[in-house]
């Protein structure tokens, strides 16, 4: 049976930097690597909130990106 081994975790913050001519939001993202694999969703959200306070743009979305190695 195959298993997935967690290799890396990244935190991605998405910010709305404005709107285009059609009224659609303009989004920019910042990704932070070397995030603790054991971090909970609540801990990551707290970190994202603290980091977004350093930005002039409002935070639109927070993502956790995990990478797994699949082994047999």
C-alpha cells in the first residue's frame, strides 16, 4: 500500500492590490517557505494575520500548501 510522506509546508497569502478597468480584483500573492509541518490551521491563520498587518493591501486569502512524497 502506498504512503504519502509530508516533505514541505508553505504558507501563501493573497492580497487585493486594487481593481482593473472591468471592476475585477487585482490579486498578488506572497509565499513563505520552511513553515513548520506540525503547524495547525489556527496557528497558520494567526501568523498570516500578523504578516498581513505589515502590508498596505487587504488580505484576500490564506492557503496552506503541503508537498508529499508518495512511496510504495
